[in-house]
């Protein structure tokens, strides 16, 4: 039986179950809230209060204190997918370290990874890589050790969920969006043909269960769809799956999603073949339950943490053994005048090098170089963001004079046309039409539907206007992506 604890802000969840090769049998679920102010965005700020709360929580629920898996969700993690050559573990970790920009590849960071797919090109494979600060992990090790809980695994929450999604028949082969609600945090994951492609974590500000909350979630999905469009994926997004959403939130979100894109199908994220629990749904505990899933040991950040710490201790032990030998060598050199003179000359040269390195002018030039390099990196990142934003903006349809002329040309002078409004965000044009004969309007609509500038036409019923002496109808025109370009 495996015990997994998930921590994010004040929420603490525990899942107990039996992990298997491609599924999880969940036995028990528990939840509590950490003392206010004891943990902020995953950073422990009140170790004593949080430790006392965990100790009491563990005792009340008779939880195992050995071989506990810890799943963390925090901005302290960095994660990305990489296409890398097939290499052994050490070479792969060294390669991954170089792929995190702006991070010094020293012992202050811990890295892990698990394979997403292999054989993508000759000798290549795709991996999900994570990085975190050693001090951040060490703070959790000390916290749990202080209350007698033995940690044997530390995983990134996003990585755990991705590994479980890759096993689910529900999303296999689909290009879809999975959204996980964790209080006011919303994690959105884009899958391309059932394989992880992109993710984002955002904070929601609207009150749950309100129309505003539904619109906020729909806007988040719209952003993911724009990203998918910019990446030119082979298939378009067809489904949205929600986890951790109460019934009232799902209702308002489904309504907002239908208004935004009626073709998108929304459903709850459930797959009993992968996650089995006899007492109901586990989507509210998805991060904790996902931590029970068996991953490669290379993804276990705590394993990498201990392994690198052991290497560090070995180096210290080796240095302690070398010190007596070095001292003896110095004594022997002092006996011989030749070596004494040589040592003096070496010391003099070393002092000259130190003087040069400590020269204020040299230090100032080094600082200027570091600052310029940092600015260059920032400018490159900003440029890439602007170019991405430009591509997104250019993907929207445009309502200009050419589109207006296209609509007017379809009237053949038989139908009166008035453009009421245009929504740039959705590409919707509202057009009011009037004609003495209903057939004229029917023919006008048929001509519009033959034009490539429209994806879809919706319209209301005919209404006779006594004032104008004509039949009127309101058209809702959905512009295609290339309209007006």
C-alpha cells in the first residue's frame, strides 16, 4: 500500500492506494488545510505550525509514516518537454541542465525527467523534464523528518498528471484540453493526439459558480486554442475535460463554452480503467492520486537529490583524506631550498593574478558584461513573445471594405442591407436585411453561403415591417479565418 501526500498553498491531500503498471486502485482519500500563513505558493513559512498540524493529521487518520510520496505544485518548479538524443541517465541529466535558460548548472538545483515517447526520428526521444531548487526540496525533507515521516519520492504535480493522462483511454488519440481546478488555481493541459503538448497555470478571480467564473474559464480555453492554432497542429481541439469542478462550476463553464464554440464537447475527466475507487469520483484529488502512479526513477527528484548529495559527501571525504598528504608534501618542499624558491615565485605570480582579479576596473567590466548578457537574453525573450502575439492577432478575421462589398454584391440590388455590429474576438457580423419579397432574401442568403469568407450563417425568422413595407430578417455571419486578408 502506497501513501501519497499533495501540497499546494494551504491544501493538503492524501491518497492511499495500490499502484500497478497502468492503473491505480485507490483505497482511501483524506484532506485538510494547513494553518494560515504556514505555507505560501508552496514555500514553507511556518515550519513549526505546519509540522504540528501534519503530525496531528497523520495520527488522526492512522497514515503510514514510511515510504511516503510527496507531490508538490508550486512556481518553484520549472518544467518543459524536450526532444533529445537517446542517452544514458547521467548524459541525459547533463543535457537537460543546459536546456533550462538563465539557470546555473551547479549543485544548487535538482533535475528529473520521464519519457513521453520514443523513436521520434533516428535515435531521438521526447521527455518531460523538471527542475527545482535543492533548498526548496530540503525544506520539505526537514519538515517531514521533524514529525517522523519518511519521504522516499518527490514529484512535480504536473508531471504526475501528465503520466496518468497518457494512460487514459478517454483522451487517447484525441486533441483536447484538460483543465484541473485547485481552489483558485486553474491548470490547463493541451494534448495533441493524446500526448502532452503544452500547459499553463493561472489564477481565477471570479466567484465560483457565477457567470463571470464561467467566462473566465472559457477565456482560458480560448487562449489554449489560439496556442494550438499557432502551433499548426494536425488536428483541431475537439474536447474539453474538467477535473475538480463542482457541479455548479461545470454548469456555468459549459454554458460559457457553448457560447464561445458550440462545436467543443465538454465532459468530466473520468477513466475507471486507470483510476479505480469504490466510493465515488476522485477528480478532486487528481494530483494526489496521480502521485501513486509508477514512474521511472529518473523522475523522482528526491532520488536525484539524495544521489547528488552522496556524491558531494564523497568529494568532501576525499578532500579530508588528501589534506594530510598535501601537508606532508609541503613540509618536504620546505626542506629543499630549490622548492622553497620555486614556491615563493609561484606565490608571487598567484598574488599578481589575485590582484588582477580583484582590480575594481576588471570587476566593473565583468559586471557590465553580465548585465549586458542579461539584457540581451531578456530582449530575445521579449522579441519572441511579441512575434508570437503578432501571429495570434493576425490569425483573427478582419471586417473591412472588401468583406462589406462581398456582402453587398450578393444582394444584386434587390435586398436592403444594414451591418449592425462586428465582434472581432469571435468573428461574428450581425446584418439586418429587408426586401419586398421573401424569395429575394432566400436567394441572397444562398449566395452568401456560397462565399468562402463565411464559416457559418445563422438567421432568425422572417418579420413583416409595416413601417418599411418589407420582410426583414437578422443574419448572424461567422467570418472565416482568412476573411478580409
